[in-house]
C-alpha cells in the first residue's frame, strides 16, 4: 500500500501542466448530477462531502470554460489544481486516492496518454 501511495504521488508530481486540453472534459463531466451521485457512492462520501464536491465541481467547470474560451492553458491548470486541492481538503486520504485513480483512468480513457498526479 505504501508503495502504491508513493507511486501515485510521483505520478502526480510530474504532469499537471502537461495535460492535453481534451482531458479537461473529464472535469466538466463531474458537474453532472448523475455522475456526482455515482462518484459519491463510489467514494462512500457522506452528505456534507457530496454537497461540497458539488460546489467544487461547479466552480471547476466555470473556471475551465472561462480558461478554454480564452485559450489560457495556465488558467486551465489552475482550475484543475483548484479542483484537486479542494477535493483533497474535503475527502479522507483513502477517498482522495480513489478520486485520483478515477480521474486518471478517465483521462487515460478519453485522451489515451495524459495523467494527473497531485
């Protein structure tokens, strides 16, 4: 388990600014009520965590839409950083690890190669 956590941290440390813009869609999909409900169940999140995640995902989507319309990759990276930092503060360590795993899997499935490691 310790090796898995260290590996995850190493993956996170290297690539947030190298994400393909097509991977941003993964974060926008989190703002969908059905997706949020399934994610909350998967993470075993309580009602308060789910409410806070809903707010985080809504803000993330707005930030990403704004940054993509301005074609500002740095601003997009900041929006993703906001999402990950906020989710980390709301979720337990185990829940956050599951969240990162899900995000990375979704990005890989959508874009084929990029990962987020935070």
